[in-house]
């Protein structure tokens, strides 16, 4: 039994605590960058410069929401608005569906994965050593993407909704590891 509890605790650490720490840290740094940029320039300039990051951020939410069979009611991949919301994905899900409720945790942190994938793809497929003008554009796009890491309060609230079900999944995986 002790071995099982240790396995369960280890899995919680690796699959819940560590991802939360990484996502929060990256989001916090992105938020600081966005705030600094807004102070140095203006909200409008920050919104324009964050275009690529916001689009990838919202596309990440949208794609994962579709994977988890959420009904998309409305979305905006990018906008400049008075309320400071640069993009959004409004969705509905069946609260009695384990799969759809579990999806909240993955939908919420999807931008961390999506923006990281976009940056890695730019570096792997577009960056060419020695092509300075081209690489300057890549650096500018990466700068915009860095602003897309910021997870909103709504993202974190939806993340928390999925935690109880995610713990059930971790418990199930830990049980399988213990038995086999």
C-alpha cells in the first residue's frame, strides 16, 4: 500500500504540480512582459505586437475545446477592445460528461503547448543561419508569440474545474502502474 501511495504522490507531482508550476511561471513572465510593454508604449501597440501570440493562444483553446467535444458558441482570435480582452473562445459543455469536464484542464493550458509548438516550429522550419533579414522577422514573430503565453483568470478558473477529474485519472493511472 505504501508503494501505491508513493506512486500516486509521484504522479501528482509529475502530472499536476509540475505542469501547474511551469504554466504559472511562463504565464507570469508573459504577463510581466505585456505590462512592461504597455507601460513603455501603449495598450494599442501592445495589442498589435501581440497579434501572433493572441491568435495562437486562442486557436489552442479552440482546437482543444473541439477535441473535447465542447460546443463553441463564439470566438474571436484577435481584437482590440476597451475591456482589454484581445481574444476569446466562448464554449459550452455537458456538465454530466466526464470527458468534457476533464477537457477543461487541457483547454485551459492549451496555449502553453500551442505557443511553445509555434516557437519551436519557427526555429526548426523557418530560421536559417545567415539569413539575417528573414531571421529578424522570425525574432519579431517569436516576440509576439511570447505575449501569447499569458493565461487569463478565466483560464485558471476553468483549469481548477478540471482538477478533481484529473486527479481521478491520475489515481487510475497510478493503480495500473501499481498492479502491472
